């Protein structure tokens, strides 16, 4: 017997469906097998991808929660591609932490791929597909009034703390965290939480033992660059994390 009943669909994004439940303090998230890139101009269905991202996110959320980082995560569902979370008001910002130069940063600045960034670079983007998720300056962020200056500092501090802990964990399993994107939200009581997902869809991860610039990729860049082996790469990330993290909780 489950502790909740699944309710209507609240929202469907590129990679997940969000459902209400019969409890006001619980939301159910289904991870899809859909893969998208370049603002959904490139699409595919990759069987097993949703389950892998859900399981990886669960391990990472539980690891971070154990270190005192607040998240919306409550536990896995009874199906392997479902997760139960607390409802939050998601801030329409994508928070990107960059430890090494890669991807769009190398197209926008004269930095060769792999250039170390010390301290790590924190970029904020306006989360809106219609505008192409543009990079926000401080002045633009102030104009949009999405967060207060104090909340802006809270967001960056939390993102940098997440980065420190994830780098440490990934390094322990032979993976290099190049950069990652997170989303944050507020509870009804105003608490800032880590939300959405943390997976190879949202992180650049390189195998530290592989020198080849393509073979080392274990993230969504395999899909973006038509390298193949996307699901296999995600499976490798999960397998390594399972060696370092306890089995995630199933919500009851």
C-alpha cells in the first residue's frame, strides 16, 4: 500500500513529468527517456535514460542532504524512474557553476576547453525557452526582480557549496566535474531548496583515466556531439556512484 495517490499532471518539461498527489506536501516526478539539445531543436528517445537519471539524482540528492544541504527530495517511487519531492516555487533561473572551461563558455570567451577556472565561475541564466535562456547581468537580474539581492547571495552560496561537495564525491569515483546546472526553489515557508535534478543531463562529467577528449565524456555531450553510447555512459556514472553512496531510499 502506498502512502499517497497519484494525481493529475501539473507540468511536462523536456525530461520530466510532474504530477500532483492527494497530499499537499508531496509531488511525484516521472523521469522520461526523451533526450533534447539546443533548446529542443535536437530530439531523441533513449530507452533507459529516464531511470538512470532518476537513480543518479536520488543518490546525489541523498548525499547532499546528508551533508546538510536542503533539497526537495523525499525518496524514490516504487517504479525506478519516479521520484517523490516537496512542492516548491521554482525560481526561473538556471544556476551554472563552471570548474573548467567547456561548451558555450569557449564559444563566448577566448578560453581553450579544459582551462581551469579558479575560483569556479557562477553564471545565472533566465530560464525561458522563448528567449533562449539568456545570460543575466546583475543589472538584468535586478530589472527582472526574480530574487532580492539577499536571495541572490544565498543562491550563489548554496550553488558553490553544492559544487564543493559534488566535486569531492565525483573525484572519489574517478570523475571530473567540469560544470553543472542546478535549479532552486522556495517552499511555502520561504526556505531555499535545491530542486529539479542532478544528472549527466545537467552535469559535464569526464573520466579522469581517459585522455581522449571524446572518449572521456560521460554526459549529455555524447548526445549533443553525436558520439553515441549515451545510455552506456550514464550507466557508468550510476555504477561508480553506487560504489560510493548507499542505496537510495524508496518513499513509503
